[in-house]
C-alpha cells in the first residue's frame, strides 16, 4: 500500500458504509470508480488532518488491511491491533491515562464479532457469543478472556505492571502493549473456517487456496479496508471483482461496503470471483496447477495482465500456457508479469500452499 500512514481508523470504514452514492446517475463505470475512490481518499485525508492536529505529524496512523484501529475520547485514546506482528497497542494523550486506558483495554478485549460492529443493529453483545479476541489474548493467569470480570482484572494487571510512557514532539503518550498468542493467525482462521468451507463447496474452489488468499490479503482481519478501498477478509473491491460477480449473477449495480464488510458475504463474493477466474476469464488452461498459478496472480492483478504476460492475443496466451509445465508458468509469472506486486503476491500465496 503506497502511503505514509500505518493505520486506518475503523471509524472511517464504518462511516463510509453510506458515504458514497449508489449506482444511479453514473456516467461510466470508470468515472464512477475514480470519483468514488477519490472521495474515499479525501475522507481519509480529512481524518488524518484531525489526528495530526491532536497527536502531531509523526503520529498520524492510517490502517492497512492487516491493522485495526479505534479512536476514542475525541481522538485522545486509540487502539491498534497489528494482525501480523500480533501486538495490541493501546495509548492515550489524556491527563487521566489510567482511567482512559482501562476503559479502552476492557472494551478491546470484549469487542464483539465483526458482523455485530459493522451492522450496528444490536444494542449489546449476545452473552452466548465469544468476543472477537477470545483465545487470541490470554490474561496473567494464561486464561482466555470472555467476561467483563476477567477483562477488568487483566486491565488492572497491565496498568500495574506494563504501563509505559513515550515522548513524541511535545506530547507524552501513555501506553500498554498486549501480545496476542503465538498462533493468533490460526485462531482467527478457525473463526472463519466454516464460511470458507461453505464457499469452497459452493463454488468448487480449493479450501486451502481461499485460506491462503485470506492470510495474504488481510491476515484474517475482518475489518480490513485498504487505501484502494478493498474490503474485508478477501479484500474485495466493489467496482471490480464485486461488480463482476453481481453481473454474473444477473444483478445490477455492485455490492455495498456494508455488504462486503460482513465476513460471510465477503468470503462468498471473493470465492465466487475465484470461480469466475477459473471457469470464465482463464477458461482453457488445462493443467490444474498452471490454472491455479494464473488464478492467484489474477486475483491480485486481473486476468488480462496474466494472459498478456504470455501473449497479447488471448487464445495464443492460453495455447502458450498449455505448452508449458506448471513450473515454467510459475517462473514466467514471477519474473515477467508487469506488476511487481502481483509477482510477489503469487510467491506469497504459493508459499503458504507449499506446492510450487
């Protein structure tokens, strides 16, 4: 992601659920996409300016797909979860740091599953449900945290033993860090495995491929919103892959942000797009391993650029791919594809699958 910022506040992604116009009065798909993306970037910039005024220029934090942030107390307190490093940082500028940090720690440990946050249609979390971070954080007794009593006890422990202060410009920032468990990625993956299995069976896509793509795209962060406005676990874009799937299903328009930030919908649309790549855009590639390499690279950079790596003529490109071994196809894509990002993407996903 080409940006100087690190964290995107969830407030931005939620506010954008209804911020942009629908499909009416659209001149062209391209014009609408540019306009919509520009509006998204303007909103991020405005929000970043507000953060800079309070925290200082070196403390502006904007999210990538693998980071979550929540600002509270009129932007005085913030929570950052890095889903790659497995570190939760909760920090505040407040004159009453203990009070503000404790409230933020408890609310973070007990934050509900993402669908409840995004929909905002439930007054409180169902007590039968586990918090989103359940089993990803263990308290001072090495126990998972489900109820408020244990969350408050752990918060008190952290504030008594792990409280730190750092200086940034004219500010003193008080903070605590919480480490997620070593296998936190697997813990999150288990939460979404039923959705992945369901989609894999529905669209005849390898379950392992879906899981590998989710890990590379978002590290199983269901709140993920990128600077290019890709959304959710599988980083689906409304105006490209989302629209393609809707058109294939005979629907007009495109999925909304709110729709795509629901993990079930996101996995369904992302897997449906993989199926489109397999059965339509890349149809004709005979070797299943070569096809998988083409699908992975296409998921990141589009099927057209994959085929043009071999020939500007689609039929000729398919013919060339079919004349090559899977290893030759892989090597060609990771050395000659026009996009370095797509080349790296194929390597990362294939490494997770472990069979190239």
